[in-house]
């Protein structure tokens, strides 16, 4: 019964994602009521299926009497979930993967139950019958099918990074993300001691002094045990790249709030005030939760619901704009994002980023600092956006930071973190100093 509930939650999540919901929110809603073990199992099924969607479809096409792209959406989702269990979740008995998928079909796509059974039984008997393009003969087709990424994005990355690096990036995106935390407070060692006393296995992360990998334990256990936040090192590097933290700060697109918390709590200051704005009240919930949990250091953060293009703030010493972007540096953590993106999104988001940058610039006092950041790997959202901004705002100039390893900063002084080079999420940032 529990396994049926977990599979149903997985299918509900897939349906919600197809309708436009973000996977993490859709899963939280669908998995409500599952115990911890079934929730973890369902999460692996959902996120694994989303990561390997194109690979699974290629397998299924070899065993299907119908074209995969002509199947009704529920049937296709059931087949994908079943195929992932057969091919990747080796703890699941093959008969259970097939029979439970058929039961899902009877409940959601009754006319397709026999078809689902036939396809998955064929895949179960002969999983190696599927043939994939080879990376040597057709790298685009290989990274699109076996690598399970959109073709247009694969073509971009091959042109930009080259074959070997693009392949490393795609392969990394298809692995499970690791759990990282950022230790807060004046003495990070104190937080790490609390984690270890809670029987969590903790490893330091190269390149970032406050980042630690949790190799044994959960995110919930970590935040309950110590003053830490769950944060990929790529995001933490943006905070360190900012350098010395002044007391008057605006975070113009703050949700979910990890960078604002880092600015407030790494080295708390009694006089610090951080206006943390986001257009979505619900997206600020996680920031509010961290403010309540962390106590005094986070009380300097003032969450504000506001459109960053019309910020309700006066001039401050530092403005952080962690801009909305394609998120191509976070596909390992958010596998559904790769399937939502379209080539036109770069232009649409680029226009929004330019508007936000102009608004952010208006808040920076003379001599103050504007830090523009994204979790994108795409030049149009990063260095190209910065160059356009500087051409239109001659009173700003790039200023290299000194708070991070020089290997992470390019010749122009901008931060670049690449998943296939550093093993973390991807991130970009530029420090833009306004003339006094």
C-alpha cells in the first residue's frame, strides 16, 4: 500500500510539472502524508525520471508499437516512471515495477493499461535492445538522448565548451546533487562541532571556508542541529566574492534567501540592516523560516514584497541583484528546468535582467557597490549583460573581489563557477563599483 501511495505521489508530481509547476513545490504537495522512507523513495523516482527523461524515452521507443511523442501525457509519464524503476532503481523488483505501473494506468489511463504492460514487459526482458548514438559519431544526438538534455542547449554547449567539457557537464547534471551547508556565525568551527555531535558526517569543501558537505544525514537534521543553511558552494562563493559586508544592504531578488542570510550571519553586526525584496510573498517563506530559526543574526533581515524593477528603498552601500535567469547552472538540482527552457527565454530574461540592473543601480550610493549574480552558464545573461550595463552606466566599473580563490575569477575580475570544472552548481557574479 505504501509503495502504491509513493508511486501515485510521483505521478501526481509529474502531472503538475507538466502543467507548469516547479518540481520541488509539486513534489512537496503530492508527497504530503508519506512517511520519511516512502518520501525519499518517491523523490528519487521523480527526480531521476526528470533527469533521464530523454534517455528513458529512447529506451521506450525501442519497445513501443506507437510513437512516443503521440502517447497521451499520463500514459507517457507512467511509462517513464516504470522504465526508471526497471533500469535505474535496482532495489525495485522488476515484476513490481511493471505491475504497479499497470495499476497506475488502470487508475489514470485505463485504455492504456495493456499497452503499458506490453511495453514495460518488453523492456524488462530485453533492456539492452535500445541502441544509442555514439559520442564519437554524433555527439549532439548522444548528449540529447543518452545525456538527456534538450538538443538546442546541447548544441550551444558544444559550440561554447567543446565536446569533452560539454559531455562532462551533461553527465554531471544527471547525477544526484550532494548536500552542502554553509556554517554561520563568527566561528564556523562551532557550527561544525554541533553537526558532528549530532552524528552527521561532515567534510570541508575546497575553495570555500564556510562550506561543508554532509555525507551522512539529511538537510532537516543539519539545520536542526546547528546554525547552518543548506546552500550549494556556488551560491556561497557569490557571498564571499562580495567581500567586506557594509551595514546598509539591499538584496533585490532575495528569495529563497540564502545569500541574504550569509550576508547577515557570517559575521553579524549590530548595526546591519538588509532589505530583502522579492516579488513573491510565498517565495519569501523560506527566508522568513530561516530568520525565525537563526535568531539574532538574521533579525537584521527585513523581508519585503516588492517588484525589483520598482524598489521601495533609498540609496545604500551595497545592492545585491541575484537576478532571475535560465538557471542552466543548477540542472542537477532542478532537473525539470531543462525541459521548461526555450531558446527565446534568453531574450525574455535578458530584458528583465537589464531592467532590474538599472533599478538596482539607482539604489547604490556614490562609492557603493552593486553585485550582479546569476546561476546561469549563458554569456547573454552574464558577461554580455554586464558589458551592456557598463556601456549605459559609465559611473560604474568592474572591481575584482579578493575574498575567494583567484582561480575562480576571470581576467576581468568576474566570478565564474562551472559545474564540470568545480563540481558544484554553476554561478556568475560581477562587482560593479559606483564612482564616488
